[in-house]
C-alpha cells in the first residue's frame, strides 16, 4: 500500500480557519508600519549559504545546527533563509540603498526555516515580521522601534500580556573585556556547566548567559555582569533610550542576561516576552547591529531592527481569545437559483450587485440542487439572507429575500431595488 503523503515535520499548513487571524495580525501591523513611514521590502527565500555564514556567524546555533542547506544543479551551496536581517542587508548594499548616509526604514514578512526540534511555538518553517533601520545611530530610533511594537500589542489587545526586557551590550571593546572576565569566572566552574555551555565557552561565551539550564543559571548568579563593563558612550546611549521610553510611558525590565552572542551586535538589545505560552515565550526580539554592514564589506553603517514570531503571536491571540469575532463574519447573502435559466440570470445579477454594493459578501450557490438542498447550504453558510430566484421570480424580475437569522417574513424585491436593499441591511447589521 502506498504511504500517505504528509507535510514535513515542523512545517505547518495554515488552514482556512486560521488564516483570518494571520491576516488580521499582518494587516494590523502593516498599516501601523505605514503610519510610521516604514516601507516594505520583499526578498528571496533562498540565498547563497555564505550570506548567512557571514551574516549570522559561525558559532551560532542557527548556522551550526539549524540551516537547510543544499547544492543546486549548478553545484552552488544555497540555504533557505533562517531569518531576514542578512538578506535585507545584502539587498540594501546590492542596490545602494544606504549609500551617502541615506536613512532606510524597512520591513519584511515571510517564512523562515530552521532545523529545530518542533514543539509548541517552535517550528521548522515559521514566519516573521521584521523591521530594519539603517544609518540612524542614536537611541531615538531604538525607542521608536520599541514604541511601534508596543503600539502593536495594544492594537491587538495583548498589551497586558507581554513585558519588555532591555539590556545594553556596550561597545565591542567593552564586551571583549567583559567576555574575558566571564570566561575566567566560568572556567573555574567548568565541570558544573551544562554541555552546551561548555561548548559555548570556546565558541560564543556570551550566549551562556541565556542558557536554560538551572545549574548553569545558578552559577551565573555570581558571575561578573556586563553592566559593570559598559563604556561611557554606550551607557549614555542606553540612558537616552530609557529616558525616551519613560517619556512615552513604556515600562521595561532591565535584564542583564539578555544577549545576542555576536560581535556586530552592540548597545541596545530587547525582547518582548509573555508567560502565557510556556517555554517559547519570546514573541519579538531585536537589537542594534552597527557592525554588521561592514562585515559584509560595506561602509560602516548603523543598523537596528527586530523580528517577531507570527506563529507565537497567533497562538497568543488564540490563547487569550483576542481574535475579533468580526474576522469570521459570515456572508450577507446566499443566492439560490432553480433551473438553468435562473442560474444564468443569478450569476449576472450577482455580478451587478457586487459592482453596486461595496463590501457585500455574497455567496452564489454552485452546483444546482433542489430547493431543500440549496436552502440547507444557505443556512449552513451562516449567511444573513437567502435570496431566491426561481422561474416565477425570473419572469417578474424579482427575488425572494428570506431572513435566515430571525423570524422576519420573506420579502419580494425587484432586481432594481435589490442593491439598495442589501446596502441598508449591511448598514443595519
Ligand atoms: P529562541 O531563543 O526562541 O530560539 P531566537 O533567538 O532563535 O529565539 P530570533 O532569531 O531572535 O529567535 O527570532 C526572532 C523571533 O522569531 C523569536 O523571538 C520568535 O518569536 C521567533 N522564532 C524564532 N525561531 C522560531 C521557530 N523555530 N519557530 C517559531 N518562531 C520562531
Ligand atoms: Mg533559536
């Protein structure tokens, strides 16, 4: 017997019941980004592997363990993008969008791919909405990015369910000094570290700070903290950010263990976290990466951005029942027609109604059927009215309009008056 075909583990179908929530989230954010003057960029899903090796960095989990990499027919090594920043940087450099100090405020959305252990809130194909800003070094833009996300949570009714965690990573020199101090401390406790952290001690020691291992976390309680090593400029930058957040009334928690373990990240890092989703609680993560563009061979160019996990936000909306009911609004009307001639007239009538009534949700019965079966389908569709077109109605150029959701009587309405009638019904709904 042939095996039934299945989707790849960790790669989900998003079914029709779920897509309204996705669209709600995406369109809410898209209009918010419009309002702040950010422009969308659309990028390929496949890039040369080297882009991510350089852009995300060897020694990170993403590059070392999580990428979908393969050779194409031309023997080039390609990778399904695991995130959006590297591709955005490649595109702005390739098209000269940041030349001459031009400011760019960009956003993107789409699927990302990481070979991870699938679980709730963690998948192998997942979606991000991300924002990247170039050529603005000051803390004002960091504050704007946070304000923008904060506004999104409020627009989605999630404001009370997420908290902002904030940290500054300082300059790369300051971090270097701190890294040495951290390594010296952890080496003394090497045997007590979890296996991942032992490995990271050599490759990416700052990442140990966000280890989920309890023993390691206990050790870290007495470790030197990054805040004590911040350089003066970074300290001033961080104070500038905090002052702006305070002025906007955005509350935050300083989390000295929040890190991005790569050298081109510096100064601001932030995460929005929730305690409503279990272990996968970070819904949005971002930071400043002033060193990244020069890593790609471009002129030093300040950059700052964030990415949010769409699946986790959809889960949060569902868990907290914040999906607006109107998203699943049924059709206003379901048009039933009986007999070939009436069916033809029904399609033409439906098209003219769609022309004349903006926002009309009109279903036309497909596949003929008896009066009883069409009526049953009309009822099941959730439509507010059934419109009925049989031979008699056709001869008189009218339809029967039967309210399906209350006890009002069926009315007979002339074709000419139908658009106006439906428009009033929609208004009253
Ligand atoms: P985590 O620590 O959860 O693995 P990360 O640091 O790898 O997160 P980023 O690369 O910063 O995540 O991605 C930004 C956001 O994208 C995350 O905060 C999360 O909301 C989402 N995200 C990342 N990986 C996944 C995944 N495999 N499945 C679903 N969402 C994800
Ligand atoms: Mg990860």
